[in-house]
């Protein structure tokens, strides 16, 4: 399976939570982060091939945990394949009073999960920001490689004032020369100029 130089964040979930996870997807995309989600063009004709490719090109996988996630064969395949390839995993707990067990419990041993139990449209941005912080923590310096496009640095097109390195008259202030005449000029201006006789 060919891998892509451009890595993404992979969202792994059970379909009952599709709408909420889609909200997280949209938030991450709005932050210019590349995200893979099956319902957003990530799934091709062959299911297993699409999931494998998604995992192989993932910098991190975010799994949204519920009892049905644990029961899902596809979710199990995704997550175990990711762990086998040493892809960092971010568990996002969706169900109140639920504790993963069996294969899921041992797979996520010692991992710190994010509390998404109260995830809703009202706090989507807040939870999305928490997830980005955790992604940043997981991938470290590779975070910038997840960005779809770099935010251009704005350049100041205004002409800058020319610096005068040495001023012989007046004082240099705010990159300009003072217009106050020097004492020598004032003295010259007050002198009486003698009359020169007109010679025909």
C-alpha cells in the first residue's frame, strides 16, 4: 500500500455518532488541518483497502469511544492496525459511565482519553480546540505538516522612511532631519551685507 507524504488526522467512529464527529471534522478543516473521514470522500470501493490506506497515511488517529464502537468489527480493524503501525491514538470518550473492556480496553491501556461525553453543537468549537491541543502534543514538530495551507505572512507595502546615518545640520529625530536652521545660518542671516559701488 502506497503512503502519501501529506499526512492527515484520521477520525475513527461508529456510525451512530456520525453527525457529532462530522462537526469535529468541519472544525478541524476550518483550522486548515487535513482530516480523513469515511463519509467525506475517504472511503473507496474496497472497504478494507480504504481503511488501510487511511491508517497508513495518518499522523494520528482519533477514536470516538462508545459501547457500539467496541462492538464494531471495522472500528476494531482500524484501531488495531493503527496500533500495530505505531500511529499515535487519541481516545475521545463519548458515552457516560462507559469503560472500554476486552480488546478495546487492552488496546487503550495507559492512554489518557479526552472527555467528549457532553459533546454537542453548543460546545463543538471548545472540544475541537481541546482535540487540536492533544494532536499537537502527540505529533510535536510534525504538526505543521498536517496543515492544508500555510497562512501567508502579510508584508507591509508602505514605504519605510529613509534612515539618515549622519546629519550635519540639526538633530535626527524620528528618522527625519530637523528643519531648525543652525546657529551658523542664523548668524549669516543677521549680518549686514556691504553695498558694492556700481561701476559703469
